[in-house]
């Protein structure tokens, strides 16, 4: 999927052409986390280029994961998430390249590591530049509320080298905290007072009480020089096969700085499955990296945005958010929306879609890569992705609808997943007797299955049935047309909302997990291309 989308972007000249683009997939076997992926990428670069790779400036964007909290990005990748601006529309990849465009000319050979679902916006003085040229690790730091710090990495900065004034400041980190609680931040001396720094003061965004409020400096992207990259690659080769998840942030950065201790190596509270190898690997990484400098570039006039969940996606794209203002996000981007389409609310977000005259889209809703017919009404705060809706229907508020093409027995079929934007697709239980605790649109999944005539058995869930949840539940019918799959999934939802039976007998039912296994990338991109061509023709 990634290679195909990259090739199409390059053929349309939407990306810089003088750059080498690679897509590296994790080795088969257990999940190795973004830290393991980083090590694997170093190995792939050496295999491809030999010693020459040590002279490269590399941007490494972690874009894996199932995207269970934002499932419209699951099939084609978070780095290809569409953004509501540009002509044709920008995706996350183009925005990343635009944000970091000044970095390479001020960077020694090395690796800049980032994720695919965050945005870092900053402003510096005319004479100030962000430079990555020091040995060891160099990380960007952003002032954040203490609650934000509990879900991010937090820098304990060296007070002797940090004043907290000015837009940009180079300092060093005494030690790094990974997702600490507020008490730990205070005990370790990570908490600063915003009044001491110039954060956003020039723009007038803060009132006086906010200016004097407390903040911590949180992480985003970081750079490793080639000397460290080579050491990490040697470590990876010596380890042989990795059998545990390594976090590039938690497991690399916590080993750095003069105040680092080994305590974190035994803390497995943030790990989904604790593997026996994890503590051993962490201790070896700590021994390897201990004493390495963690340089920090403090950006006082900066903001870190995360767009990894349906709630964040809706908030940043549709509400009166700072991100919307700063990036000048549009309510209608590269789309056809006739005056007769009743989408006058500025809080909607229409991205590369065709809205036919007569349809209605409620405030705070996002439509991407879709065709919406004249008799369709979409409620508030809903997400519609990759769908063709050509029937008379009222789609309720807070609805998530995403359609995929799948290939089964060499035949293209279509499946549409439908949920509430608040449903928890990551939640799972281990026993069939516990599935009553799973919620679909606010109703127990057990009740829903009864309305749909779906039998509760070991066959209900895909995979090895140790994770029973909305992600693995075989409940979505595979159909011969895209519009039919949308119709059936919306009828399923309607039956739950009105507590009326709608039997799914006779259909092949797939889980979201299986939809991704069988996805037909070519057909999904073909549908997007048809919309793209029609928009270009009608303008």
C-alpha cells in the first residue's frame, strides 16, 4: 500500500524528486515496537548501501501499527492521512516534509526519527536556526501542560544551561522521564513556570493566569548522529532475533543524560504484553547508551499536536482549534460541493469528496474520499471515509463509517465498518462469557448480535480468539458493490438504534482485522482516483 501510494505521488510530482524513498517492513515474527523497527531500518540501509549509509541524512517516519483508534487510516497508513488543505490535498507525508524542509541544510549525517500522526508547529527568530550537529542524541522540546506530560516523554533539563527565555534555546537534559505521573515530574524537577518563558506571549494567545501556569517540556522528534546509529546497528546484529517490543522513546531516551538510572528497565506497566526478553534487552541498551548526551532544542513558541484518535481528528479538523487556525485548514478542500448541498457550516471538513445537490452534512463532521448522494443526511461529529452512499438515509451523529475493498478468492468485494466515534476498538476480553461488556454504539455487543441473528461461538472472532473485541468480531457483510456494503452496515446500525431485528444470515461476515488482511489496495486507490479525476474535470 505504501509503495503504491508513494509511486503515484511521485508520478504526479507531489513529492520532492531528488530524494530516495524506501518502505521497510518489520521482520516476520513477534512485534518489535518502533525501537525495534528503528534498528531494523538501520540494518536495511546497510544491506542496501553498504558503508555509504553513514554519510546519509535520513528522515525515518514510523508509520506502522493498526491505527485502531483512527480506523480510517488502518488500510492505507497513517502517514497517508488526508488533511483539509492543498490543491490537490496534502496528506500527512507532505506536511511532514514541509515542516522539516529547513532541517537537512543544518544537519550532520544522521537519522531524524518521527511518528506519522503528530504535527509540530513552531516559530523562531529570523536569525535562529534549528541545528542537528552535536554528537549523541538531540531532541526537540515543547512546553506542555502537566497532564499532557503524563502521556508523553518529559525532559528534566539541566538548570545551569537553561534560562527558559527566548524562542529557541540549546540546552542539555539531566534525565528523561517516560509518561511520568505529575508527582514524579515535581520530584525530579521537570516542572517550570510558564511566566519564565516567552511561550506564545507575542501572539496574545495566553491570558496572565495561563502565562504564570506550570508547564513541562515534552518530546516529539529526535535525531541520532551516525556514530550512535552505528553502535545501535552493531547491538542489533549481536542480539540476533528480537522477540520483544522496544520503544524508541522510552527505551532509548531513558538511558541518556547524567541522571539516568536503570530503574526503568524493570518497569513494564506501559507494555501491552510483557515478554521475558524485554528487561534483558533494556538493560543491554542502557549499558550501551549510558553516559551518552541528550541535547535538547527548547522551542518555547511551539505546539505539538497529535492526530491519532477519532476524537483528536474531529477536534483539530472541525472545531475552532489552534491547529485549524495555524494551518488554515479549510471546510471544503479539493471537493465538489454544490450550493444546493446543505453544507454551509464552517465546522464541517470535506476532503477530496463529491457532495451531490440536496445532501446535508451536520456540523463537526468529516467526509473524506467519498461520494454522498442527494438524499443523504449526515449527523453531527461523524466521520465518513472511502464510501459511496446513494440511498435515502439519515446517518446518526457520532457515527464512524469507513469502506474497504477486499479480495477474497480472487474476487473484489466491499465491506463497510460502522461504529460510534467513541467505541473502543482496542478493548478486548478473553472469554466468550464476557463479551456482554463490549459496547457497540452504546449497546452491549451481545444484544447487537441477537438483533443481527449472529450466533455467539468460537467462530465469531477472527485470529486465535484470545482477543475478543470489536476489532476481531466477524460482523460486517462482504458485498459485491460499495454502495450495497454501506447500505447493509447502516441497516445494522439502524437496527441497534431502534432495537429492531436485521438478520445477517447468508452473508460472509468479516472482522476489521480480516478486512485489513484481505484489503485490495489497488481497488481502493482506483476509487480515490475516480473522485480525483471527476473533481479535476468539473472545476
